[in-house]
């Protein structure tokens, strides 16, 4: 079987090589640079607005202050690794509450599925970081080198003083944008104003410079040099999105029922009566403005990010030709089929998949809001000693040891009483803590975790089995709030 398979593969390879040799076509197509033309219109203005908004959020949020009281950081959004905290305005998350991060990621994924099922690749076209930064890099390139024709001419020209200084300035600005991107990222992990000064005075930790350099390089490479190749070859989303979409999903569409057959620009008003053609005049303006370098008229394509710039370009031509706008627009495959059959178009936003996505998003958000509103200011974790699992004392009683970890989420120091239910204990002792009579009292500093050791002993005669359930209770002496943890007391076999 393997020999036969190898023969088939070998024959297929020989056939492909023969075809390529005959057509003089290389196996690897060298990348052809894309120089998109500047688009003007509603969607281009919307993209500018989204780009400015998202970049402003990314660059400025670390500098927003939020008062959390004495001893706590005042940065609104902070991932504090040394303090093992994640701060997001009024929310403070501990490492034990990583499930909140999981919930956020689930909601983000569901929201992406929801909007994709409604509007196609709207994420890719407007808010994806790759799209936003590529848009910014192209804007810098256009500002220095000119619009499409000027950039193509400069690209094809031989090296000269003009080409050198323009390319040098462009790449310098790209690197500065990359530095700003990497710098803004590290600001989320330390106090932003302080780190900002330290970075410029060369007093920051080497780790900060390493991450700034990493993000500078990736931003420069992905947004400046790779551009559309990231979306086509590196990103998995174009290949996954098909499962989220159906015939009622809105996406940027060339309306073939109106545009075909294509014809050239007509100046004679009587020409339309002589030659029956569609509204598309084959001006290719939709192609030259596309940052992916594709022709939207070829139908749905993996490379299309639904940025809608082709809509603006086509609408401008339609205005000049005196024909209605919308030859390219947001449409559905189902509506295209309906129009070809002479039926009226319909938009079904409420479909089973969109309802399910919306319900799932609301359910996860509701659950997270509930547990956030009812989160405990106190946490207890109990680990029973396993070596040895129990000790028999000289008086015949049985002793077990437990490591208890108390997490005090209050800002101030609190005192906690330790009680245990389930058995009649001879001894209830906590290492290195004071006691109020027979009740040990553990002091835990504000916003911190304390680990200590608890010893329990009972008479062997009181044990009915070798494993008895018990409950360890920690009670805040100030508020009366308590938490408990169920475990077992181990003794000899009965």
C-alpha cells in the first residue's frame, strides 16, 4: 500500500512540475507589494474614528488614575505581578480568581462569533490590532511618499537621494510607532508615569527594555512589512469564520445582479439603450483601494477582511456616473439569490445561531456579575498533612496536622477566630498565634495571605471510623463574617 501511495505522489509531483514548466510558472509566487489608494467616504471616516479611539484607549489607559486607598496602587488598569494582583478600575482580582479571566475570554470569543454571524469579518475590518496598526502605517507611508501612483513610481524607481530620505523617514517613523506600542504595553505591568521616566532616564529594569524591543520588532514587522500576509497566511480566523456565517450573514458584497455584465464608461445617454450592460464600468477603483489587493467582484474570498473601503470607492464612481449607490455594499447571499429570482430582499438578524450566541453571552456575563457581586472578602484553603497522616500521642490520643491558608482581602489587618466542628477535640492549637481562651486567634495583614499550621487531637475511643468528617471555620472578629472548609480527621483502622 505504501509503495502504491508513493508512486501516486511521485506521479502527481511530476505532473505539477511539467505544468509549471510548460506555463513557466514558479512553484513559489514572490510577494507583489500592495499600494492601496486613499479612499474617501463614510466607511473610511468610520475606520479613522475607530482607529483613533482604539489607539487612544491602548496608549492612554495606563495613565488613568484610580484611588483605592492608602497602600494600594492608584493605576486604573494594572497587572501587578509582584503583588499578585490584577486591577481593573474598581475590580481587584487575586490569582485564585483566575476564573474571571477565563470568563472574559469566553465572552470575547462568543462576542466574536456573534458579530461574525451577523456582519461577517467586521472584527478583521475595523478593530483587529493588525488592521488598526497596518492602517496607521499605511497612513504614515502615504503622508511621506504620496498616494498610490506616487508610491508605485517611487518603488520602481532606482535608488536616489529622494528615495533614500523618504524610505529612511518612513521606516524611522514606523520604528517610533513600534517603540510607542511596546512602551504602552509594559505600562500595563508597572506604574506608568514612574516607568515612563525610568525608561527615558535608562533606569528601568532590563526586562522592560526587552519587552519594549520585542513589541517594537513585532509591530514593525507585522504592521509595516508583512501587512496583508499576516491576515492571509498567519491568522487562523479567515479559515474558521466560515463556520460562524451562513447565507443571512451581512458581508461586503458586489451585487452581481446589478453590476453584470460589465461595461465601460458611457458618455452618450442613448448608449444605454443600445448596449444592455450593468452598472459596473470596470474602473477597478474597488481593487486599487483594497489593502488586501483583491477584486471584490470575484465573490467571497478568504483574503477579504470586510474593511468596506471598496464600498466608498464604488459609491464615488456611482455618484460621478449618475447611477444609484450600493453596487458594492453590505448584503447577504440569501438576498442576492432572492433578487435573482425577482423576490424582495429580507434581513434575518434574529436567527437560531445569533440567538444562541446572544443567550450564551448574557448567561456568562450574568454569572460573572453574580459571583463578582457576591465574592467573599475572606478565603480559606486547608491542606491535611500526609506524612505522617496521623500521630498517636503518649496518652493514646490521635493527632492530625493541617496547613491552613487565610486570604484577607480587606485593606486593613483583621483577626480571625479558628473553630472546628465534627468531633470533640482534646487539643486545638495553631502554631505561633495567641488564643482567646480555647479559641486560637490568627492575625492577617490587610490585602495579604497568611499560612500557618493547625493541630487537632481527639481520644481514640471517640473515633467511630478511620476517617471522620470535620469542618474548619474561620470567623472575622470585627464583622462576624465566616468561611469554612470541609476536610477529614484520620485515625487508625477500626
